[in-house]
C-alpha cells in the first residue's frame, strides 16, 4: 500500500534544520520546486476542511518590496532610544538573501465556527509540511517571526483582514554551510503514559 519507507520519513524529519538566511549563498530555487513545496502545504490536517492557510510568495524584485516594507516599518515605529542600526540592516538584508520568502498567513473563515487556535495549528502543520519538503529537496529553510510579523502594519501590507493573521516568513534558499545539528530533550521527558 505504501511506496515510501518509514525510515526515509524519519530521516527527513530528523535531518530538517533551520538555516538562517544570512548563511544563504544566493543560489535560486526553481519556481517549479517552490510550487512542489507549496503543494505539500495543501495536505496538512484542517478541522472542518477550512484550509485556512494563505501564502504570499516573494521572489526577485518582490524581495526588495518586502525588505523595503520591513525597513520603513522599523524606521517609522521605533523610538530613537530603541533604534538599532544593525537591526535595520538585518531587516533589509535577511529577506534579499533568500531565493524566495513565503509569507505564512492564516485566513479566518467568515463563520468562525472553528476555534482560531485550530486554524493557526492547521497553518503550522502546513508550514512543517513545506519545511520537510524543502529539506527533502536539500533546500534550506527558516521560519522567522521577528520584525513586523504580528503587527497591524504587516496585515495591511499583506492585504489581510482584521481577523486574519500573519504567522511569519518561511525563507528558502541554498547554503554552502547549512545547519546540521540541533538538540531536543528525550521524548520520555515530555510524555506521561497512562495505562491504568
Ligand atoms: C513559529 C516559529 C517561529 C520561529 N521564529 C524564529 C525567529 O523569529 N527567530 C529565530 O531565530 N528562529 C525562529 N524559529 C526557528 C527556531 O529558532 C528553530 O526551529 C530552533 O532553533 C530549532 O532549530 P531547528 O529547526 O534547526 O531544529 C521559529 C520557529 C517556529 C516554529
């Protein structure tokens, strides 16, 4: 029935790592492959089949548009005592180092029958599907949620409604020095097993 091995699946899951865009090498990911990555998002679980995910893909000159938005947002909303020129620089360059940036959004259904948290959870599942697919293609990814992510200005820039949410960016690119290690606590420390 299955034509994949559980070992392969486990390998993809365990070898996926976050690689920060500053380590990207400028090589472009084919748009066709980005569509394959997006396709995998479609198969995430979704309560009531609301499919609340919505993505805006920035690439080419679009990356400059996104970087300019972030930089302007930082300059306009940061008080002089908090202003950090390095942060401004990062907001400009992080995005333009990527091949593609997939902006991760949750679009709230009109009826709001499904609790908001479940709609966010469904999008998170979709993002993980994309990160795993990217990893299987040896493409580096990074889910970033800094800067303007959760602001009203971000919603306006993206054309989102009041009840929709931006959940961050999935940066895609290649790297000559991809992250290879990360640690996790043993799962036993996170599980209570009740059988009586
Ligand atoms: C919802 C979410 C938001 C994240 N936002 C950031 C972020 O803003 N900055 C950051 O350095 N890492 C961010 N990360 C990535 C984590 O730092 C990364 O997953 C963690 O360091 C573990 O590394 P690994 O993914 O390579 O195992 C985010 C991850 C998730 C799930």
